[in-house]
C-alpha cells in the first residue's frame, strides 16, 4: 500500500471512530436524505474530557463551576469559590477497537479578584501507533498520529448573577507523523469560545435551591488543512446551551438535575447527485463546502437537505443527575441521545465522586444502548486539586 493510501486510511479510521455506523451509510430513494451525519476535522475537540460530566450524559454547560469549566463553559469560572485549582483527567478511548488510543486533559484556573478569573487547559489526543507499508508490503515506518489543543480564557462577573467569558485556542493535528507525500503537513489553526452563565439562589431559606443556565459557542475559528491549503476542513464549531436545577434537601443531602442541547454549526452534507441501484434511485451526499466559516455558522441552522425535520435531528441532548451526601460523596448518572440518522450515539452513563481535604477523585463509566458499539466500556478518571485546601493542610 502506498504512503498516500495509508494516510487516507488513517483519515478514514479517525472519522469512523467518532461516527457510530450501526446503520449502513445508505440514503433513501427520492430526495430526502436519511443517514446523513455531519463530519468535521479534529473531532477530538468534542470528546468529553472529565469524569464528572461524562457520568452525567455529557451535560455540563450550566452545572456548578469546577476546574473543568474551561471545556464546558469558561464563564462559570467567575463564580468559583476557591482562588486556585486544577484538574487532571485521562480517558482510554475506543478500547473495543484498539488498545492504544487515549485522551489526556489538564485544566485549571486562577481567581484574579472577586470579579475576574483566568483559566487554561491542554488536551492531548494520541491515536496510538500505526505501521505504514509501501506498495510491496514492506515496512516504511511506525507513526504515532496525535492532536492537541491549548487554550486560555478570561471570565468576568457582569452582575451578581451573570458572567461572561471568552477563550482563545490553538489547535495542532498531526495525522501523518511526517511520513507521506510532501504536501501532507500537520494542520494547525486558532479558534475562540464565547460563553455566558447565569445562576440564581432562591427557596424558603433563600439559598436552598438554585437555577442556572449557560450557553457556549465553541471552536469558532479558521478551517484546518493538511496539504498546505489545497483542501480545508471545518472545525467542530458547536452551540451548547442548557440549564441545571439544584436543591439542598438538608444539611447532608443535595441533588442537581441538568439538561443540555448541542448543535454543530457547520454545513450539513448536501445532495450532489443520484445513482441507480437494484432498488431504485439513491441520493448521494456532497461533503465539500467552500463557504466561509461565518456564513456557514448562520446557514447551518437552515441548510439540511431534509428541511426542518433533518435540522431537528442534528440537535443532540444530554440529561444528567448528581447526588451529593455530606458534600463529600457523589453519585451521578445520565443519558446522551443522538439521532440514528446523524451518528446514532445513544448511551447511558454513571459515575462516583469522592471529595477529600486536598483533592477530589471522580470516575465514570459509559453504557451504550446498542450492541457492538465502539464506545462500550469507556471509562474516565479525574483528579481535582484544591490548592487552597492543600495550603490549609500544610498549616
């Protein structure tokens, strides 16, 4: 197999890793596209990095702020209670298919004053080791494709209940490991997030209940190219919005319920042609799109070939619950839903959390609804460190 063919195979495998193809990629007769998932470059940016929110069905835009808010909604940092904290997370990925793909994530924040907070995070996605061969089957080299994203954020309270935040992100994606045609180079680009967070306490005692809401427009940036600009791919620009209701039942027990909605703000694959098979006419999708990023963001809400019915299918939703006992032990559960025509990711999730004086330990486990799902048995591990508590412990 040639180097060019091997690199193409890598790209195909990476795409398949993020789109669950339990449905064959066939299209209905006539003009209505049925199975028509949206694909983008650097899909690792959409993988939930931490255990807490992974256990809640990937709901997190309006949950209580912690050190992982950089991914979900940077504006939540403005309401963190401690002055400084950071988290470390690790996720073995697609272990049903291979055993050496993983995502590592570190995120943290520093509170400048009561109004302003800065944050930062680093995501590193390793796709394992791949052996490349030439047309005669002789070994060329072992390559280790990898991607990473580094971002910094600034959040500020706009009122007692509202905050806003922005993040700037650098993205680098190396899929060839330096092996392949000279035109193949690592892709890199910049992106930004814009977010808002609202939180309000109420109830009989004045603070035993809370309602919060959040919105995060993430990965808004230039396209990425792997061949010196000859072909450019969209980033996974995403609109995430949601709400969380929290109730303190007594001094030892509390529960939170979260609901998130997600919509990729990139073009839907369009109908380009049709072909004839034994069963009749089959419509073929066209994934190419040379439109600008800005125009594509606005058109992404109305461009689905199947009309409004298909647009609604492009919205994913997450439902999550979190129970805390004595502010030390947490039990979490959730559900994530994606239309069977847009990728068919449907799974339950569960997890536990333990908060100690110096750090918190979180664990989550993913349970797919369908059989033979490559996401089955996905686990996540997270350590969250509270340096303020650590300093107290040293005294």
